[in-house]
């Protein structure tokens, strides 16, 4: 008969928690729930109840579990969960998943061929965070209609990469139709650390399952026996309470043992105890399983012992490999074991079986004598090696675990180390750390140094730099043999120090990078191998960009010249030596350095980088090159088409972080081109995603772009709010500060007709650049700053010519401002016709940038009006119309004032009353009065309002009096409060 309970007993609070979370996910209020408890306590039963309820509501359920075999397979529970869904329903085809499919290909086998085709011969090694974001998007799509459930069991047995993905999911489920349910034991490890941390910050609910109290044990026994509690013999109930320790699993197993031994039977319609039930403690379960297995056919017994050695879940193919059974015998024995209620088919995979419970497998192996257990493990390991000498996939880890169980620590260390190396090469650094740490613990003295070196690389790749730099100090020294030349051990050590230095430089941990470079140089000696010297030169070149890394008193300019020479040499050597990654790194560095001489030189370096990446199938480096070429093309021409193509390549590759970087550039492109809506859409679409991914560089850039967008619309209060967010994200400690001063604040000041403020912002930006290296060329130094200096009379022709000779003067954004500055100088010099022609040429160059074009036109027209050249009236009317239409009233007002000064007629734009809020229109507020009213939000004085609107203070006083009367406000302060309340500038 069945020996499982048909109902869940004693878990009302946990069941309610899961039901509530399920209902919340259907309302797009996603959350995570973790069920925590010892083996057999009922975690899987509750998870199954949740899945059953979800199925009833029409929700997709994706179900996977951690490995119970001791093997470390990156993302195994997630792969299994997605496969459990897609095997039956097929993969989703929603277009919104297209950018994420390459990243998800690691979890969805059906998409791997497509991803490989998109990436060429290489594959994009997405970060765990990028993969987590892609999975989040997939779950959101699956749950779009009714919600969905991701159910992951046995997380205590899962890999580091899955834990990292889960941490990301837990923190970002809010607002999504997704319920994450996880089960795990309270065993120390990364999964438990994740759950406890999520519980502390209230990001997840944790239900700790306690042993059932006696009343619930009795109720469960009655449910198993399909009887009322009163019908179950008291002796049986007392034994279960005493021996099961409140474990539902042990309740069922003890009852099964009583029934199998016929100590408990149903006779004459009643349950009766026949003979003694025995005494003892739950450890008798082990002996019970031993007795059951001994009664089975010898071949079935051998199969079960072999399978239990592999873990609580096992592959049919692996068991067949070890036992040597033919198909007919194998499946006959599996059927017998299943009929004996020892194993069950594993619903997650058709070629796998599982023991009824983890404790079942433990009990089966515990029933063996230690020597027999070791012999079974040794025989299994030898059979697997004999059948598969290459030990592909998980088999090497399995062999390592079997050798360890057989007592062969040295053999286990060798296989764990090799498994770790393979996993690291596949990009799963976290899992590689786990495997290599096992190897490190088991290795003998002779092998430990080599294992440590591999472990160090894995630690560095997984971002565990503190541990890596601590461990590297424990390595024994290596020395070259002068007679035989350098050994392989020395070469490995040089590579290790170089790699650690590169990682440290990339995350700006300069103090750790320097000693690693020194160590590599010391081992290389005075005559390093060219390929090793090339790799080191690239790292040292990036290090040289940091201003505090002076070398031997060499000035900054001389140091960068030497850096460029060595980087070029490194690129040549790397290409000859077949080191394409080092070559790409070198060409990228050269492109950055070459900008000082001109963007043709920089583009030539990037084109070479692109060619190397394509020739060697390095898809990530290809996209890096396309991105930088696209950015340069936009700066040179104002055309973002090549940048768009770079984004397509990044998205097609699944390079989410790179895609976000391009999105930031495209957003700034849109702002500079006056495409406000496009810029806003990109920012709104990407900003939260960059925060979730902790892509700090792209996140800061988007925040600054948002502030710049507000500044270019004349919305000063909104600009300040966005700059506050930029500051909170650490933006003022980043290299973006020149853009903050020049593209954002200075332009914002000019649109408020605060020319002195704009010049002060540009001066602050120039001062910052004198103290820090800058890779930004549109921040004002080469364009807007020269124009303001010329129009304000601070620069002569010689100053201008010096600025115009810089390579950055070629860039379209700068070229327009320099063209207008040249025209002002020509007019001041009396060359009126040349000045007029220069304006027309500058206007043609300014075509892609309407705001900058009209702002420069307003500044130039003022100078032309003063010096008597050109057609300033026409220019001012053009500019006034633009700024009126874009609702930037200070500049529009300044243009009207200049037109009046020139004696020209001024358009009144009476049709603009629709911009006045209905509440004020109803009071009879006029357009001119509203222009004054808008400015009151910042509480300026009458003199400031008069300057900004180019009207007299007396006129301001008149408008103020009218506003007070029409709005019914008692005084100026109350009127300012109303203006702030109705502020439409942001």
C-alpha cells in the first residue's frame, strides 16, 4: 500500500505564506520565499503543494534542483528549471527577448546554435549579473499574463554561479509577476549566506520548518494509513512520536518498515500490532533499508548500491557504464527497484532516476561496511575512466568524488584540479573556485603550487581579489635554471602575476597591481620573452594613465609618449606570437593615446583592433572596437548611424553591459541633436537596468545625460535633481566631471542668460582637466569655451588659432562653435564679408545640433550687432522663434530685447497662451505676466527677472502687481509658493 501522506500536516503558516506570495505574484508583486530545514522535514512536499496550486491557477512552473552527486555544474538548477518548461511548451519567441537570447543560450540549449551563429566561432562570456538580468526578463515574459513560479530545490547543493544569479533575482523581483521558491538545508555555505542576508534586508521571506509536534505526527500517521487517529494503535503512535523526531520522512519510513515486517497489519477492518514494534532510534532506518535491499535480486541490489554511490539522483547512462548491464537487464532492474519503492523517475529529466529521498540514498550506502563502500566507489571510478578516458562534462568531477570516497586523495585532487581548469575556461569562475579549493585541500606538497596558481586565476576572474592577493603571497618562490633556461613553472608564474595585475588595473586597484607587475618583471629578468613583455607592457600602459603613477620622475607627457611606443611594440609582438587578446588590448590603448594627435590616428588603431578580433573570432573585442569606432564617428560628424550598428552587434551577441554602454552614448547623442523624446526614452528604458546590473559606468553616464537633457531644455530645477542623483552614484569621483561642467551646467547657465555663470562652469571644467586625465573632448575646452571667450572680448586671434589647431577642433560639436567664434573675430577685425560667410559655414556645420546652433547664433548676433556686420536681425529672429517654440524663455526674451535694440519689430506670439496653466488662464494671467510668474519658482529679485527677460524692473513691478491681484495671493512670498507648486519646468 501507499506509505505517503495524502495531505500536508502541520504546515498551515508555511502554506499560507506560499499562497499569499503566489497571489501577490499574479498582481505583479514578485517576491522570494525560501523553505529552510533539515532533510526529511517536508520542504519538497510544501514546494510541491505550491506548484500544484500554481498549475491550478494556470501559472507556468519552472522546476529545478541542485546536484546531489557532488559535481559542480554551473547553473544546473536553472537549466533544469527552464528545460522543464520548454520541453513541453517550446521556447518563447517574444521580440523583447531578442537582446537577451544570446545570454540565455547558456541556460536554454535550444538557443545555443543561434547564439553561436551570431557570435561566430567565439561565444560571449557574459557576466553572471548580465545572465541574471536576462533571466529576469525571460521570467517577466513568461509571467506576463498570470504570473509564473521558479521553484528551485536543494540549493545547499548548488553552484556559486546559480547562487549569484539568485541573489540578483531576489533583489529585483519587486514589480514583476514572478514568485521564486527555494528549498535548502541549514548547512553553512553560499546558499545559506544568501538566504540569511536576503532575510536581514527583508528582500525575501524565510520559513524555517521545525519538527512536527506529537499531535501532528499522529495526524500524519493516520493520513498515511487512511484511518482516523483513534483507529491507529496507540503503541504505533507512541513509537512514531518517540523515534521519528518530528520528521515527516521518518514517520513514513517507520510506518513502511512496520508494514513491510508485518508488525502492523490490517485485520478484520482494523489496524493491529502483531508482535513487537521494536525499540531503538531513527538510525534503525539504515538497517531497515539494508534488510530491504538484501531481499532484492542481486543485480538489482548492485544497481542500487552503485546508484547510491553516485548520489540521491543518478543518470541511467552512468549506472549502465559502471555495471555493464545491457539495456534489457538495466531497465528490468530499474523497474524492480522502482516497484520496491526505492527509486522513482526524475521528472526533471527523462534519463534520470532519484531515490525517494536524499536520506534513502544515505541509508543505502550507510548499510554497507566501509570497505565495501570504498570498493564500490573504486570500481565505479575505474569503469567510468575505462569507458570515457577524456572524462567529458560532469564525469571528471564524478570520478574525483568516487576516488575520494575510495580513499584515493591524490587521485581525487588531480581530477578536481582538471575539472576546475575546464570550468574556468568555460567562464564559470565561481564554480572553478569551488573545485580548485577541493583540489587545493587534497593535493600533496608536490602538486599544491600548480593547483594554487589555477585557484588564483579563478579567484581573480570571479572578482574575489582580496582572497587572491592574500593567497598569492603564500606561493613558494620559483627560480629559473640558468643552464636550461626558464622552466614552465616560471612561465606560469609570470602569466599569473600579469593576469592579476590586469584585473587589478581594470577595477582601479592600483596598489595591488603594482607589486604584481614588479613580481612578473623580476621573474622575466633583463631579457624577457617578447610575448610576456608585450602582455606586461599593455598592463603597464593602462597603469600609466593614472596620474599618480609617475615613473622615475618622468613628466606626464614624456611618460605617455613612452607608453605609446611600448604599446605599439606590444601590439606587433602579440600579433606575431598569436596572442590576439593582448593585441586587442594594445590597439585599444593605442587608440586612446592617439586621440591627442587626431581622430584619424585613433580610428586607424581601432580598425586594426577590429580586424584582429574578426580574424580570431573574438566577438566581445569586435563589439568593443565597433563601439569605439561608432563613438568617434558620432563625435566627428554628429551622425549616430555607426553607433546604432555597434548597438545591434552588442545586442546580437548578448553583450548586455556593452549594449547599455552604447545606449548611454546614443542617449547623449539624442540630447545633443535636440531629439529630446528619443533621449528620454533611452534613459527611462535603461537607467533602472544599469542599476540592477551594477553597471556603474553606464549608470552614471545615463544620470549625467538625464541632467544634460534637463539643462538643454532650460529646466534648472530638474537638472539639479538629476545632478544630485549623479553625485549620489559617485559621479563626482568619476572621469565624467568635464561633461558635468561643460555639456550640462555651462549650457544650462547660458539658457538662463547667465553668461558669467557659464564661463565660471567652463573654467572649473578646465581646471579639473588640468589635474586629471580626460578622455572627453566635447566638454567645452575645444568649442564652447573659445566661443564665449571671443564673444566676451577676452581672446584675440592668436588665442583662437591655438584652440582651432587642436585635433579635437575637428569634432562636429566643437567645429560649429569654433566657426561662430571665427566669424566674431573676423567681424571685429573689419572683415565683414568674410565674417558673414563664416557664419553661413558655421550654420551648415551646426545642422545636426539645433539647440547649440541657435544658442551660438544668439551670441554671434549680439556681437555682429555691436560691430556692425552680417545680418543679426535675421539671426536673432531665427533664434528667438526656436527658443520660444522650445519654451526656453530667458533666451527668447534676450533675443527680443536685442531685436528692439536694433530697431526691428518683435513677434508677440500671442498664440502661446496655451502654455499657461488653465488655473492661471482662468484668472486672466497674460503671456508676459506668466513669463514673470514662471521665474518666481526660484524666488529671484526683480532686477534678476528683468535681466533674464530683458525688460525693465519697473515693468516687472507692474506684472507682479497684476499677478497678486489676479491670483488673490496676499504677498510676494505666497505668489512664489504658488509658482513653485505649478512649476512646469521640472
